[in-house]
C-alpha cells in the first residue's frame, strides 16, 4: 500500500506570547519571555509564584458566553486555536466533505481548574448542605471534551478522540493524525493540544515534586535550558491547533501549504515515572524511529526543537541522545528550546513546538534559547553544539525535528520538511 503524503495547511495558537500565530511567532523570534507573576490566583504562599500565563484572552471573541460557561478554560483555549487554524486553512468550506475530517487532540491533564473548584466547594459546603455539583462538572473536566466540542462546532464526522501521555500528549496526537491520513482513514485531521493547569493544585503539585523553578525574583530569566544554574521548569498554558491534510486533497482545493509532515516516532524510557533515562535511551530511540519513518538521515535535519525543559537531568540526557543519533552531523545543527520563552505547556507543549518547527522550515529562521550567560556553563553539556543562545538565527531549514517527552517515560517526535 502506498502511503499518502501529509501537509500542514492551517495553524492557530493561544500562547503566553500572543493570542495569534503571528504575534506568538514575532515574540519568539525576538527572544521574549512570557514569564511573570501569577495572576490566576494568589500564589504568595507557594514556593513558585510565577508562570507563563496566557494574557488578555477573551473567550467571547470565539465562543458564545452562555456556551463558554459549560467549558473549562483549557477547552476555551482549544476552541479558540481551532477556529483560527480552521479559518486559516479553509477546511470547513463547502467544497470539503466533513465526513472525512476528524479531530485528534492531545491533553495532558484537562479540566484541573474545574475539578479543583467543584471539589473545593464540596469540601466547604458539602458537610452542611449536601452535594451540590454543577451539572456540567464532568463534561467540563474530562480531557476528551475539547476534541468533542471542535467536532460539534464544525460538523466534522471523522475520527474523534484525545491522546493523553503527559507532556508528549499533543505530539502523540499529531502522530496519530499523520498516520490516519497517510493510511487513507481521513482527508484531514484537526490536531494539536491544549492545557490550562496554572491553578493552586497544578502549581502546588509540581512544587511538591520540586519540578518547578523557584526563581521568583527574576521570573523572566527562570527558564534557562542548558545553563548550569537551571533549577526546574516554568509552567505555561495555552493551545495550538494544526490542520493536517492529505496532499492531493489540499492541492485540489488550492490550500496554502506551510510544510510537509515527513515522519513521526514514539518510544518509552521504561525507566522512571518522572525522570528521563540518564543516558537518553528513549530519546535516542524516538529520534531514530522518526528519521527511519521519514526515510531521512541525520544529515537531512537542520534544526531540532528540543524538549529542553530546564531541568538538570532532562537537558543532559537529551544532549547525549542527540550526539549519539546525529554523530558528526550534530555540529551542523541548530538546536533550541523555545520553552525558555513559552514555559512548559505540558500536554500542549508538543503542538506549540511543532508550530515553531513548521514556521522555522517555512521562514528559514531558527528561534533562540534565551537566558544563557557565557559564564553559566554546565560541565556535562557539550557547548560545541549550536544551542542558538539568545538570538534567533537566519539559515536554510530544510527539515526540523521536534522532541517531546512526558512523565511515565513517554517519548514522541515529529519531523517537518519543506514541501516540494
């Protein structure tokens, strides 16, 4: 069976650096940090008091106010990003068979704010007044509901579900969407991810694990991948949605094409519930599998958007894996961690970083890894590699590889190349 080719024809984004793709990409290229003191709740008693929040979002621009009350904020972000992407691609037009368009979304946690609110209300009032839960509590909370809403809003009758693999969730969703299309199971898939976990339970839970940076005096400098002084990741939130489409279907309707999806890979560390394998075993396997799936060699890749969370073990193990997979070709690569600017969007991270990889290919520019100081050197990091520190770099990007790794040892990787 000949596999079909898959291209990207639409992008939408709600991120800590902008409420559109254009605004986000402009700020990423400029090396702007999205980190600031938390405003969603009073974080003054928490070890970490800052995050990369979405700023200025008004759901009424995308969703009827009455309907929005039935949705957790993560669903609102997803719907907004999906509307942008669908409009960008024109995939909801009259010349499109909606029976052949699906939705596969990645979500790591889902409606944690809704769960926290409802459980808190019961803890305060339940013993006296009895259980008085919102009738929309369950559909607001569950992780699959954003994909359902996107399908309902647009009348898409194709495959519809959600992938959950922690921080690898939306790259797994993208990989599933890619495979569904190239196997002929759909003409197009709306894919990506959404997350909104900057609430007391989210911040407090990650603080208890000692996973978050506590650089409260300089939040904009806290996410510093590959620097010796890194002390944990910075939590982010938002959504990114991509329209993946079968090439001939896209050409037939005159769609613009950002890039081609070349291949995807998946693996497991099988090592620890939260820590990555110290030698980068799973990271190495997932990149090798993505390259094999794409029919590409290490020399074909010009840019890697790394997982790069700004944690001690994670950054080191990913660098080890890159050096093993790419060998001498690693010295020709540009590498960057855009989490240094967006923070870590958890289940949405893979989709957001796929967007940056796609735009790097489309525009021939590599976004930077910010917050690195020349004297802040980690002896376990090989600085002969080009981490694109602090300033974006113009170069030809024939193909870009995007890594995402999640708690539980889940690893997913996607490769995008110039469409020819």
